[in-house]
């Protein structure tokens, strides 16, 4: 492993428990085709989250992924519990991982939080998705983080 990719290895070992050895060049190249390819791929969300940590905005992908999990909950009791966790972690003012959503979306969630539906976070999730797609995703593709990862897979023949 070259010194240029050493920092990547450290990040992956610490953050993703050896995920770099499971990545394929094909998967990494697919990420540059669309943001959807990145967030729906096997390793993309974790790699993207690692990148977002460098921008201090990893709460965005965490929230988006949590919403994906939330939509799959079938038990009303579990849905209420998860909705409250999402609200206290990401939505309420001064939340530890507060996301940047507009006032109407925030107010709608506050109104619906007592009896949360499967779709009560959909608008906030759409806002965060668009924000990542238009803002941090283009920077990710141009970042040394992504370019070095791609280069290391190309030179290692993965």
C-alpha cells in the first residue's frame, strides 16, 4: 500500500472495520454516475458518511438512512419510539445532530409527532436528500478522499 493511501486505510479500519478491502472499483465508479447510485450501493453510504464527517455534516446521511429504516417499521409502538428518537436527535431546535430543514417541514413533523405515520419524515428526508445531492455530493466527487480511493482501487487492480 502506497503512502498516499495510508490515511484512507486508517479511516476505513477505524470507521468501517475493514470496508476498503470489500470495495470494488466498479462500485466506486458507479457512485460518480448519480447520487442515487452512491446512497443505494452496498458501501456507498458508509464511505459518504466518512467523507461528510470531514465536512462536519454527517448528520445528513445519518438522518436520511434513519428515515429509510423508519419507513420499514410496521409496529406502531416501534414507530412511535423511533419517531421520537428521530425528532430529538435531528429535528427539534438545538438537537444534537440538528439538520437544516425549512420551518414548514419542521412544523409539520412537530404536529404529527404524537401520532407518527410512516411518511411523517418524508418531506424532511427529501429536503436533506436534495441538499446532499446538490451540495456535498459534487464536492465528494471532486475531493481527494474520493479521487484517492478510486486511484488506489485502480492501481491495486480490484
